C-alpha cells in the first residue's frame, strides 16, 4: 500500500486549526498525537480501532491519550492516497456534534477548492 499523504486543512484566513491546536498541547501530548498521525500516514484506510474510528458522514477520528485526557483529530479522505486533517480537540465521553459539523464544513470547502485549503508546509 502506498503511503498516505497527510494534509493539514487551512482556513481562508491562512490559519491551520490542527497546527494551532497541536502547538497548545504539552510536549508529551503533542508527541502522542504526532505518532498517531504517522500511523495514519503508514496505514491509511487500513488503520482501525483503537487508533481511529469512523464517526459519521465520512468524518473519522484519530485517537490519542495521555493520562485521563483523550485527544481527537478529525479527518476525511480525499481520493485514494490523501487524508485531510481538519482539527483537534480534547474530549471526555463523546465527540460533540459541533466538532463533527466543523469537519464536515471544512471538507465541503476543501472539495470546492483544494489548493486554497491545503497547508503546504505540513507533509
């Protein structure tokens, strides 16, 4: 299986929600999240629970944990060899619907104009 290209979603204003979120994490939490992203790069569609799970409407969650804190990075696939990481957040029991809606909206924007919403420096 070819490696998956991981792309961080970029907003129209140039901000990159995933990278902004990662920058705010502790070093240990950030490293765990980056390990999970690398697993996604290596395994793509084949990566499964407990590392990731399909939520709804084509939105997936990548899972990391440090202590009692659960970190989630939402993403969607584009074609056979690309995954777009929408954003990240910490959660307690479930993924809030508002977080899924953000990822769905970002997927719609990305599909309308991929080059405008692709962060170039990530992969």
